[in-house]
C-alpha cells in the first residue's frame, strides 16, 4: 500500500479464493458494513474503487487474488446509514422459517425491499446483516417489495453460487419450483389456466420499473389454479416456469383478473372496494414455497412460508 493511501484510510483488499466470480458491488457491500447500495454505486462510478489499479463497473466479476482499492467511508459522520430499528430486527428474527449451515430462509414481510437504495435505508439483507453481524449473508434472489413470502439467503459461498445458477436457469426455463398464493379479482375459470405471454421490461423516468406483454419480450409462462371462490373473487395457486420481473402481476392483469390490491397493474375500483369491505391494504401476492436441490441433486429442500395474518384475515372476511 502506498504511504499516501495509508494515511488517508484507503484499504487494499485481496479477494479470497472463495469469492472468485463475485460481483464487485456485492463484495463491497460485505466490506462496507451498513453502506447503502446507492453509496456503493456512487463510489464505483466516481472511480474511487479499483480492481488491480484499474477502474471497474459495479457488475464486474472478481477473481481470487485480485486487489480491490476501497476508499474510506465514514457512514455515521456522513449520515449515510442509520441503525436498523429494533422492531424490524425483532420482526425479522421471528420471520426465519428455516436455517441450516448453508442457508437461511425468511418469510419476508410485505413492504420491505430486498435491499436498500433509492431512499430505502434498510432492506431485508441490510437488516439481516445487522441481526447477524459477522455472518457472510448474501441474497440468492429477490421478491417485489410489496410481495410477501419465502426468500433465500446464502450463508456459504458454495451454496450461493449453486443456487444462483439454478435461479439463472429459471429465468428462461424450469429452475427452482416456486409456488405463490394470490387473490385475483373476479371469477377465474376452473381448472389450471396457463398464460404463455412474453414480457418486456422498461424503466420509466425516475427509475421505476414497468412490465408489459409484448411479442418482442422474453418468453414467460405462468399457471393459475383456482383453490377457492371468496366473495366473487378467486383465491389461486400460481406456479411459474420463468422468473420475470412482475410476471404474475402482469400475467394476471393480461387475463383480465388482476391481483387484488395491485396499485400498478390492478383494478383501482376493485381495490377500493376490497380495502373498504375487508380491509385489504396491500398486494395479495405471497411466495408460499420454494423447492430445489443442492449438491447436484443430493440435498433436496422444500421450504414453506405461511400466509401472513393480514391476508388470512382478508380471506376470512370474504364471503
């Protein structure tokens, strides 16, 4: 390390061999505990972070033995990070539905983003790291902020890489088996209804994501099965073959039966009635289970997350 860098607090960190292939932004988030993702991106864009002396992008892949230049970051003095509220930590601790040596599974509450950034101080992963300081926790996949349910966090690098490979396969073909529960507006036909409609993602002004059915989009397949009729609406099990952004919400709207409580793709009048009559105040979409196998199929997992009390109460009030 150069003398002038040592005096200014710059760190030169050698990438461990078990971090080979990791994205630069995820590596920095582990090195800069408590730093919001937006700050990490800012540091990379400004050129203050370098790999082997060269500028890099946030999605650059690291190799074991690489040397990463990390500038000094004074989070508390700069007001960049605030402590995670104890109430949120307690809530997350109670939301852990499975844990072993390799994985941690959480029943994510609705309204909690998977990671911080863009004005969000504490996402799921930042809060879990505060709950479990010193543990190398990394997100395997994501859920929409308003969707509740099971989300997997890796505790070991080997499990992260294997699961991410499964998730990437599931973007275009069958990957981990994902089962959702959703209340759809109106009467969906009996049986299993398959929606095979390509989806195109775009980013609106301000960074908001929007998705639409478009022949030029990526192949996307969802299966909707009615479990019960409730108050003229349809309580459904949804299984997806592909993992696109907002896939279930857009496919449900494409059917003419949007997800209840969806303020982006849904039925505004139906949402108002459901809020007034049965107290539905959020998106009625829940990731109920995920099934996969690690160690080349030798270690099968089936992890379930129970429906939250507020959604169960909505179903009970619908007659």
